[in-house]
C-alpha cells in the first residue's frame, strides 16, 4: 500500500522535470551558432631584472631567429617579440610566460637567472629555441 503513493510521486516528478526542460529550451535551439570569446590572460607586473634578462636573440628549430627587445622605463616598460615578420608587443602573464597582444603567440622562458631556452607556441606549432648570447 505504501509503495503506490511513492510510485505516483516519482512519476509526477519525472513528468515535471520533462515539462520544465522543454520550457527552458529556447525556440529553435540547435540551429544557432554561439561564439564565445574567452578573456585573455591577465597581465602580471614584470620585474625589472626579468625585463632585462629575456631580451636577446634565440635560434628556433626551423632556422628563424626570435628577437626579444624592450623599450621604456619604470611602469612604461614594453617588450616586443620579432620572428622575422615585425615586432609584436608581448605581455608577462606570470611564471616566465608571455603572450602576444593581438596574435596567437606564446613564450615560456626557462633558465635560472638568465633564460637559456624559450618554448615558442606560434599558432598551433610548438618549437624550442636556444639563446644566442
């Protein structure tokens, strides 16, 4: 006897869930394309010693040379990466990592005091570069 009210309650609850899900779905769902733009990584303050130490030339595996240069003083310091197609501003996003502004380029420097290796993600390709100092 007690099982019958529970079964009726479960059936009513399942019906309510189906009803609510059909109401919650927008008309024409599945026909629209939604573009999601993920936010870029936030810029992290760049220590002065890192600003000076990452600048230089790095030989890439494919024969190109990555040149990191900087301009400015104090809070107005700016770093640029050049892979042979003109300089692109890069920003520090933390832990010796940089991303380019307006370009799909990421850099990760490795080395204790002076970077010896940089991992370059240019588009979908990843390459390793060594320092030429």
